[in-house]
């Protein structure tokens, strides 16, 4: 049984969690806006169903309630690292395909990429708070993405943004779960324990 | 022996065939021929009912003897007019697909070495398509036989992507041997060469053409290749659904007429299947316009700056954008230009070359749809547009004269400069004073202004240009205020 947090650690965690929740909320709003722009600019059908895209982490999770705090953070971190690589690829493809045209979409993509990077760093801070080793990038670095046709690139982009929007919701829920004080001591439990 | 028929493939030799009035087992036959009274008869034995003998200039007499049967001997006189001339069936050497451009390249030998010099040959090339090998087109191709085997090459652009369904090519030949008086006919068709479509490949699927670039106004066929058991619900181009044509059991197509310009990310062509979706993107744009108002100048004799008006935007961006290059014919130097598609001004820099005054520029413009060019012959010493003079300062001052100095970035050692000084005095009286001097290399220049009024505030500004062969003034320098000193007591 891990020793409960010191008051300062619990306070620090709650602060990080609440800032993380706000960041996730902002990210979700921006991703939803970006999705609308992306669908229109890429000439896609907003209702198009996109099969699971290789390399895109799924937000849906079974037995969400049973996850430990560490599992939540590690899964979140792996997901946002993957999104960081996916968004960077999208940005590169965007520049390659469109050059200077539609710079607006490029800027919006870059802005979301920045937020995803910031959120990943935020998750690393939470893990460091618990003196949990932060997995190095190679451990769960994303596999190289296959070269796709332009239409497949468009669909993948759609899939990435949709899933990222879902992850932002899940992350906020995960962080709320982490921020909950432990009923016994009134301070936050060690990450390993928190369901 | 009866029904003797002779046919030649090469106007030299002919194959004669015959049959026998009564049936029976194959007999040994004596076959003799003579072309005219002067040449001895040639005989040989054969069990075949065919023999290869020379094509006569006018006629040939053939005697076929079959020992041991009634009516054993039969003599035939064959005139050239009785001999049919049918060229050998052509042989396709290669059929090469160009998938990105939907082109087929056909290569075959004209087999000219077997014919005398200078015969006209007519080829028919037949293109067939789909599983049912429906004829798409039949094209005539003319060539001249030169008594050598020449490899002929021919290109054809399909109106549908080659991936959509299998394409077959056959070829046959007719030789217009005017000196030959016998009946002439087409050769047989060659065996068909095939370029298999994706709809014949196990697992082959997708929408084609894949990520193509086409000109505005084009008629384009898109196809969706799918698995045998998959059913297509619809095919859309942009937001519009189109009536589908079936090419094969695994390939359906739509035909888009007069395609309009696509937006920067291209127009999506989507094939919706029962359990999924496939798609492609097509970029519909314009070939580059011929660049207008090409003009080149130098501000420093280090770089030549060329500018032009691009004309109508191509509508193509990124990897498909219009690219520009500046080629200089005298030095054969080529420079590719970095151009921002979004801003209207087009600029390209070319280095001033040692000991070269005249430049014969060709501005080449190209994108995946087409290309254009403009040219300009220019003597760069007659296209000097100096940079704005800087650091205008007063270096000498008395009651009636002022000495000014300024700096111009650039190397003008080969020319004379003409500078104009604007003198504005307090009474808003404006005068222009011209001064010329030898050009220097990134150096300062001075001028003495006399005849000024004592104790008077003046505003000076300077601009410069080439003294010989004026092209353009530089911009005015920043203004400088100076008051002349008081006149000495007289």
C-alpha cells in the first residue's frame, strides 16, 4: 500500500490537474473548430464514417473506472505523443500539398499541435510529481506512418482530429478522477491506488 | 492435283498449295517449276501439298507429278496477277503503359528488310478494352519501308485510366506494292498485347486516376475498382453524384465533363461501397500563362532582379504549384526561382556574371498542366536602378555653399552615376541640382552646392541613377536639414 501524499504533493497535483482540465477543455474547443475548417477545406463529407486509422490511439476504453491513476497518465501520455507525431505529419503534408495556400488551416493545425505538445508535457509533470519515471519517447514513440494517397491522407486527418477531440474529453475526466481527494485522509491518494 | 493457289508474304518467295481430286494417303510428289524458257526446270520431291518457290516477274509454269495414279501429271501456269500478296503478321515488340498519363506506347518492327526499297506501309492499330474486349478505336499509321527492319513507335492516350480495366492492342499491316499486280490484302492481326487493369489483380482496388492533375474544362473518367463481392452504392465527384458505367465485374466508372477549377486541396472523387469508402483527389487548374512584362534590372551589379506579371493564377498549389526558372542563354546558367504563389509580384534573382554585360534571358514557367516562357535580351548597364542613397550628411558648410556626402550600396565601377539633389529652402522654393560622377564600389559620393543664401535653413534629399542610358531613379534619400552660416561682416 503506497504511503498517502504529503499535503504539498496533493495540493500540487490538484493544481496540475485543474490546469490540465482547463487545457484539455481549450484544446477540445480548438480541435472542434479545426475539424469544421478541415472538413470544409478538404472537401470532405462531415458525416463520412472513417474506419479506424492506423496509428491513431482510440479514446474509448473498457473498464475506465478500474484504471489506476498511473495507468490513466501513461495512456494519456502515449496518446498525446502519438497525436503530436500525427499532427506534425499532417502539417508537413499540408505544407507539401498546399504550400502557401490556405495558410489559415496550417496555422490552426500548428496551434493545436502546440497545445497537444503542451498537454503531453503537462502529463509528464504529473508523472514526475509522483516520482514515476516518464517513459522515454522511443519506448512508445509512434511507428513511422505509411505513405498514403491524398484522399487517404484527408481521411486520416479527419480521423485524427475526431479522435483527438474524444481524447480531450477523456483526459478531462481522467484528470478529474486524479484530482479527487482520498476519502480517508482527505489528501490525494498515491497514483497507484486511485481507481 | 488441283486448286493450285500461291501466296507471297515478301514479294520474293511464294507458297503454293494444292489438293488432289481423289482422297487417299499422302503420296510422294515430284514438284517442278520454271519461270521462263531460258531457265532450266527445277524439280524436287515432296509429300507436302505445299511448296515455296520464287515469285515470278510475269509467270511461272508448275508441273506436279504423282507417280502410280491416273491423271498423274498436271501443269499449271501462274501469272503474277494470280498470286496474292499478304504481308507477314506483324509482331508487337513492346506495349508499355504510362499510368500517370494513361498512355500506351506501342513498339513493333516493320519487317522492312524482306521488302525492296521504298514501299508504303499502312498499319491498323486496334485498341480494345474490358473483359469483353470491346473495340475502343482503330487507328491508321503510315510508314515507309526502307529495306531495313525499323522499330516503329506509337503513343495513344486513353480517355480512361489504364488501371480501370484491361487494355488490349492488336496491329495488322497492308503494303501498297504498286509494282506487284496480284491481289494485295491485309496481314492477319497480331496476337493481342494486354495491359491488365487493377480489376484483374487479386486485391486490386481503389479510385483512379490517383491524385491526378488536369486542366480546367477537361472531360475526365474516374473509376472505382473493388472486390468482386462488394457492391457500390454511389460515386461522387465533389459533392455531386454521377451515373455509373460498368467496365467489368470489379470496375465501375463515372464521366465528369468540363471539369471546373478545384479548390486548393483538390476535388475529392469518392466511391462508397457497402462496407467502406475509397477515394482519390483530382486537382483541376490552369496551365501557366505566358509571363507578361518581363523586366530585369540591377541595383548593385551583384544581382539582376527580374520581375514579371504571372497572368491568370493556375489554381495549383504546393507540390503542384507553378515553378519558375531563369535560363541565361549566353552563359547557359540556369536559376530556379523561389516564388510565393499567394502574392501577385513575381521576382527572381540572377547573379551578375563577371565580364558579361548582355544577358539573354528565358523565363521558363511550368506546372503539371503545361508550360510557357518569355524571353528578354538586356544590357544590364542600361538597366541600373540604384538603391536608395543612405547616410546623407553635410561635410562642409559656409554662408553660401554646402558640401554633401552620401553612400550607395552596390558596385558601380563600370558606369557613371547621375545624382539629383533636391534643395528646399525655407521659402518653400524647391530646386533640383544634378551632378554626375564615376561609379564606385559600395562607396560614398559627394557634391558641392554653391549659391546658397546665408543664414538660411535648407532641406536636402538625393537620388541617383545611371548617367549614361538612364533607366530608373533610385528612391529619394531621407531628408537632411541644414542652415547655412551667417555671412561674414562685409
